[in-house]
């Protein structure tokens, strides 16, 4: 877990304070990208009775086992998606290196 995550999540003026009783994101996968951070966020949201809304998936009902399970599955799916993207990028860069093709940066003009 990022060391400053919980500290920043509970500072005044953020979604984890009583002043802002809801958190919103495009989808559950956009709430957090690391499952540990996602679980910590969901635990705090449940503890402080903060609504967790998403545009695509609707509201996660953290008062029910099913709602908590759905929110945690979204956190795990987000982690998997990030790892998969990283693998594809790494593999593409290795392929480019093996083939001697352009890998980004300044174009090798005149070479």
C-alpha cells in the first residue's frame, strides 16, 4: 500500500471526511488501481458511512455483503487491468527492441 494513501484520504476537505459524505468515480475500476488501496478505501468508506457512487456501475451498497463483494471485486479487477497493461507495454517494447524498430523518443532521422 502506498504509505501516504490513508493519510491523504482522511485529511480535511477530502471524500473521507464527514464534510463530504460521498465519493464518485466513472467506474469501480477508477476508484483505486491497487487492490490494497481499494480495500482500505472501502473499509474507511464503510466505517464513515460514505456513499460510493460510480457512473457506470451505480452505487456500491457497503451495508450488504453482496455490495462489499462487488466493490472489492472491482478493486481486484482494476489491479489485474493495470498489471495486464504493464505486461503488454513491456512486451511491445521488447518486441521493438528485438526488431530494431522505433521505440519512442526523438525520431532517428538521417540514420
